[in-house]
C-alpha cells in the first residue's frame, strides 16, 4: 500500500502585530507533533496541529533551560487543556495560553494562528 501526502492550498499563519505571517503549508503539520519556525525578528515559534485539526503556536524556547525545544515535546491534555511537555525537564505548557501547568509564575507567548 502506498500512502500519499495530503496536499492542500491552506497555509498556516500567525498573527504578528498588525499582519499575518505565513509559516508553512497546513499539510506539513502532522497531528500530535510540532514543528519549529523562524519568525522575521529571529525568534522561534513552535506550531502544533492536534488530532481534531486545531492549530496552536507558542514560543519554541523552554523558559526553564533556554533551549529551543518545545516543538519537539510530547503533546497531551490535562483537565481538557491541550499541552506540550518540554522534552528536557518535562514542564507542561498550555498550548492555547502558554501558561506553564507546573509553575503558575511561568508562561511562554501564545500566538493567534489560523489556516487560510
């Protein structure tokens, strides 16, 4: 059996200030896994597509270690909230808000994201 890559004309876009920034084709996002993208100002963003096709984007930098690794973390849900767990120290970050679920004083930036 041969599996064909899904093709679409939809682009994943992030809201940056007053403009939408195109990150990648929607077909590049595998549900349950993240990808890292470079923003125009040099920061990195981690973009996720869940199994219900909702899109999320947060900073890729883990605030506990400084490493740009959140896009490689494990995704899941806690009390109905989607999260990614850092692959290094395992702190969980809410994908919708950026709030750390393990330390209420820590958060990463969450971005508005769409497929258009």
